[in-house]
C-alpha cells in the first residue's frame, strides 16, 4: 500500500495546485478546502507553507471515533471513507490529532485517501507516494512527512 | 453557465450593510476588466471627485478564475486620485481565488466608514469592524494583527493599505497578501478615502466543477504547457528581473532619472545578480504553478557584536528599475531595502522611485534644497532614499505632500517639468523608444502591460506610426480579452484565443467562447468611453523633454514619430469611445461631462 507524504514542503510556493487537483479530481469541487491535502501558511506568507494531510495513523483514531464506520482503517495506514454511511457528526475531525480532516459547514468530512492524484500537479516535487508495509511503517512515515 | 448572472456583493461602508446583486451581462462582458467596466459604468460618478464617498471601489474576477492555471488575477477598478478618471490596477496573491470561493464575481465598495475599518467577508459572512487601532501602522505590522483578529486562517486574502494610503497619497498602493499589489494609479488612496484599512476575503465555499470529461482534460493541457514547456521558463527562472540586463544591453534601461539608458552598473542589479546574491525562494499566486514571485532577503545588524534581523522582500524588474537603476543604487541589498521601505509604507514602488529620481535631479539643479527634501538627495545614496520614502508616506511638509500626489504636481510647483519622467504617471522601466512612450502615456492603465509598446520597439528597426498604432490597439484588445478572464498576462502565450475558447467551452461558457473577439473589442471600447467621459483628452498628452533626449541602441528618439503616433493613437481612442457610446452608452450610464484635460 502507498501513502501520500509531503517530505519536501520547504520547496512549496503556495500555488495550491495539489489541493485544487484533489478537489477537482477526487471530490469534483472547485475548492482549496474540500480536499485531502490543504496548504496553509502559519503567521503569514513569509513563514512558508505547510501541508495539512493525513499522516496515515495505524490504527487511525478518526476511524475509532466514527460511530457509523464511515471511516474505516485502511491497510497501510489512514482510512477508507464510505460517504454513504456518514452522518456528519464531526467525530472524525475531533479525533484527528493533526487537524487533517476538514469539515464543511454541513459537517461533511474531507480527508486524504492516499490515492496520489495530487502528486503530479506539484510543480516543485514536494509530494511523494511512498510504499509502506501494512501496519509497521507508519511511525517512520509520520516522521518523514 | 454563460447565461448565469454575475454575482456581485455591494457593500456600503457608511451603513456597514451589503447587498447581493445578480446582474445580467456575462456573455457581453465576461468578467474581470469587462465586468469592472460594466460596474464602473453603473456605479462611478464621473461628475464628482475621486474621493466622493459614493465612488465605487471594484474588485472583479473572471469566469475561469480558479478553474484553470494562471487564471489568478483580480481587477481592481476605481476613480483615480491621479487624474480623477476611471482606472484599473491588477493584482494576484490569493485575492482572485478567495473571491471565487467566496462565491462572488465582484465586490463593489461604496460609501465611507465612520472610523478606520476592516471589511471581512466570505461565502457565509460579512462584517465591517472598527480597526482604529491600526491607524498609521505599516503594511506588515497591520498584516500581523489582521491575521490574528480575522477569521479563516490560511485560505483567505488580506488586502491592506499602509500610512501612504491613509494620508491619501496618489502614489499609494493596496498590498495583497504581503508580496503582491494593486500598485498603480493610487488605489491605496481610494481605500484611505473610504476609511478602509483592510479587506479580508475568506475563500470558504466549494462549488461543483464543470460537468464532463473535457474540463479536466483541458486543465491538464494548460497545466502541462505552464509547467513542462519553455513557455513560462522566464518567469519561473529569473523572473521579470531578467529584463534588467536585456534592456541595459539594448540601451533601453532608464538610469539616473533617464539621463542615460544603459550603464555598466546595471550588472550589479541584474536578475542574475539578484538570484545569485539575494534570492531566498519563489512563491506563487494561488492557482498558478509557475511561481514567478521572487523573494530576496536583506539582513540588518541592529546591535553589536553580531545581532541581526532579516527581512524577506519580493522583487521584480519594475522595482529594480525604480529604486535601483533610476536612483543609481547599484547594490541589490540596498535596492531591496528601498523596496521594503516602500512596501511597508504602502507606496507604489515604481512611482516612489521615479518621484525620488526627479527630486534628486531637481536637487542637483538647485530647484530643491534640503529645506524641501529634509534629507539631501544624491544619486546612489540609498540611506537618504530610505528616509525620503518615509517622508513620502507620512508627509511633514508641502514638498512631500505634493510629491506624494504625483511628480507632475511637484514639478509644476518647483520646476523641472522637462525632466519629470511621466507617461500618464511615473514611467515604467522601459526606454525602448517612441512606441513604448506613446503606449504608456496613452494607455488606459498607463502601464507597460496595456499594449506592449516595448515589444514593438524591440522588433522594429524603423517604426512606422501607422503600423505601430495598429499593433498597439490590436494588442490592447487581445489583452482586454485576457484580463476579462482575468488571466495573468504572463500566460498570454499559453492562452491563445483558440485555447481560451476551448477552455471556456469545457467550463460551460460556450456563449463567451463564441464571442471572444467581440468581447475584447467591446471591453476595450467601453473602457475608453468611460475614460473620456471623465475628461481624458488624449490629444493633450505631452511628453516631457527628457523623453526626446533619450538615445537607445536604435539611435535618438524621433520627436516627429512620437507626435505622429500620439495623434493617431488619440484619434483611435476617440473612435473606440464613439463606438462604445453607440453600442453601450445608452444602457451603462454616465455620459461625457465637460472636464479639463488632466494628463501631463
């Protein structure tokens, strides 16, 4: 299984191409919010950018918190999202330790599903899909991303 | 989608209330410059002064904003303190996408707030809040506080003014997200006159993308052209700063208040030198993968033995020309210091540099003394210029008050009009020849980006007035089309008319795609109609003698060509305005009013 990592964010220019690609290709939206990877500056643009994305916890606390199994553990870390089961309670976002789950105003959650469709749209090669061995590489991946 | 109305939020600062308007006209005006012209036609009061509270401040985006790469600009339109006529200035940053995701095609601000205020809006909120405590704060200090007190960290755009805007300097800009600007023609003073310190737009909406497979395919085609070909290489590599060495080699780089057009000193402030010595990193406007924003660093020892602070400053060709070449400041770090000083003050760095270049020559010639300038000005003296920039933003005497309202006013009072480098406003960084001089002086925005006269100069050994005139207005029309989208003009090689039509079609704007040349022509003509209605008299434009003393690689300037081209351009402007009067005058508002020619 592969997971999405952002190991070279110091190269980020803040173009949001990754978020826009996720929103466009995965979620069919025009947005920099409804995306599994979201770019933000902290304290202004002079501090550079950070990527907010799922770090592929294994086991994922968001899945444990989900009362309807809409978020279910994914092999290799992270979650599989089954939207039809979601009751929009927001428990997943509250449980995520790194703020990787975005909630729309109606409570719909958006989180990275590690599909990697954003990767080719980063002009500075900040992102990378990495192979993991299910269950035993997540700590290392967390450090690197 | 072509027939969907424009969604325009009009906010009255006096009451603090907004009104959401749905306005027809998308297939006629597209958006951006076209929408701005339509809104100026509806809201501008051309028979009143620029600072009348009812005058609108417009921010408009295009139909493709956010949908395709480099569709990342916002058009700001207003009545300029410079000439009391309609004007446009274009900026990027996050502003365009933030407006798109806030669900708006345009924002129109009218009225005057009772106290210094910040307007905050998004897809689900609108608030006007008192920020009197930000009075007098520079752009960066105000930005830090605004980021803390406003909602929506991250995905928002914060537009703000510095002290120059608050003191109504006609050379004040609006800063966008720290590194971009609505720079020219005094938009910052318009916010100041409205008691508006800042505008924060939160891009918190998430509309659906166009249906069908064609849209993602077109997106990837454009994305590939912008990132995997040489089309945008210049902007990604050295950026526009590349022009410094190129123009110097062509003897077309204005140096020392345009006393010269080339200098060996230019090598030290070339794009190559900036990249090698000062470049920290690149940045991008939201929605643009090119990353043309070049950020350099300066460090300052503030305490012995080794205590430093460092600052990050964005640079481009124009600021390097204005505070480097024009002021004969030959050290890139010193030039960055001056750019930062202008940035913090909220001054248009081009106008500030050119204004100080004039003041320096006027000092040399004895027209000004330290009584006026407060600090003796000498070419190359960056420390003195840094202090002078502070005086421009917070004028303590009549001299700086006049200079901050434009070189033409200071020169009219103190003398030295013959060497005031004015082409509608302080000149941009090209001394390529007659065609450029006319293109800026008679350009709608008085910008080098209006119609690329500099490119014509460089391609023609012996320019002819007729063909140059045709070129300028054809180029202006095609640029009107792009800025009505509102594309970054750096992408003009990517967005050919054919590709633009295909992109529009894929995004559901078939009606616009089918009318592209007509829309470009309509927007071009309507802008001129509005400009003339405010009193612009293109025939009255004069070129200060300095421009006829210029010698480029092509030889001396030909005053006869300059005059002939000006006459033809003025005639063409009148023709276009008459065309618009016939087509649009009846339904978009203001008619011509009597007014004095205001161009110098």
